[in-house]
C-alpha cells in the first residue's frame, strides 16, 4: 500500500502542470481522511477484523481496473532518453484536454544522458552527491517526524475520554480543513511549500507540549490534541509534493522510497511511544521530533513556482542557496 501511494504521488507530480500541482496536496489526503472517518461506522457494524479487512480490500481492488488506461510519465520517459515515447504520451494528453499537439522534439531538444549515470546507479549517486545527501537527510527526518506524529496521535486517541469509534472519526474530520487549506497555503507567496511544512511541524509540537502541560484540563487537552492532529496532517499533505519537487527526475522515486522507509520506522515506533506510562510523556515524545523537523525543514529551499529538476545539475540553477 505504501509503495502504491509513493508511485501515485510521484506520477502525479510529473504529469500534472505547475498550476495543478497543488491539487496533489489536498485532494488525495482529503480522500484519506474521509476513508478514516468511514472506517468508524464500518468497524462498528463489522466487528470481526477479518470481515472488516475483506470489506476494505474491495475498495482497493476496484481501483486496479483503471491501471491499463494510465500512461507512463512523459518526464520520466524523457529523462531516460525515450523522447519518442514521451512525445506520444504528450500528444495523447493534448487530445484528451482538447489542445493542439506539441511539436515533435528535435535532436537538440532531446535530453542528454549524463555520463555519470552510465557508470553509477541512481541509488549510488543519491548517496555520494552532497547536493542530494543534504536534502535527503533533512527530508528523512521530516518524514520520520510526520509519520510518528500522525500515526502516534491517531493511535493514542483511544486514551482520550471518548468512544473509540468517535475518537477515530473526529481524528479524520479535524484533518479535512487543514488538508483543504494546503492547496492555498503552498501557492501563497508568504508561505509556500517550505513554510507550510515547517510551520505545521512547529504548530503540532507546540500544541502537544501545551496539551501535556494542561493534561488535567480534559476539554482543553482534547482541543489541543486534535489541533496537533490537524497540524501534522497538514505537513503530511504537503510533504509528498515537497519531497517530489526537491529531487531530480532520475532520483525522485528512489529518494521517495528512502524517505518513506524512514516514515515507516516512525510509524512502527508510534505504538510503543503511545504505550509509555502517564499522559504527558507520550505527548512530549511525539512533540520533540516535530519541533526538530520544523527547524530543520526551514533550511531547505523553497520550490514554489519552480520547474521540477530533471537532473542533479538543475539543482544548482534552481536553488543555489542550498549548495
């Protein structure tokens, strides 16, 4: 499931135009939250976990029917030197959108295959190039904090003085406003991708620390808890598109896979952190990586309004301040 999600986000980032890229931030994540809300009544009426899993799997099976109708990413094809196939896909996209077909590529416009790519694999270049390594380490921390905070708060919601079904449904509902606003925030000049991710991390950490300090006030604690859930869901909505825009086409899927692996480590640790004794210790533990990630992400470059980098050399012209 996680591998399917990564490929979908990368594919969307490479296929959609710059003016529609913000849709990646809010629409898929809003569907995720609606699915989480729907899970509560389903679990209530289907208490057996095997029956519940069979029912949920039916939804995913239906989406496999449209896979044969999808086209390969033209940007990925061009990066691999398959210009004719990329041109065919672009022509098909133009016809579907009622636009004129683009002019065929000339030899001068065909992408040049870097010599370094002939002798090194993508994963090797990803690790040795300092321009990539710095971004990768920062984003791995951000993904770790996002998954640990999001899934930790979702699982720990059962400790709130609410019914388990209502706690899960409210966790999904409070995320929807933040996810809807993500499309506007990442395109705002005063915020952008970096500001949205860093700000949501810091807001989540601040709400969790306040919730831990006011744990004896039940209502205030619940409000701050769900405010933190909404904030971390905002970072989860934007971090996919931000991560896709930070890395060049040839390394985008590989880098997303490594970052997602760090996110899974955070998700695996979340239940153990939630099992810590007391009410305040889990909240402080969830808040710490979020605050650290918010500070670290603020040093990454802004990608709003910039074209997706096709190669590592494009990073120099796109964001010279990070090298």
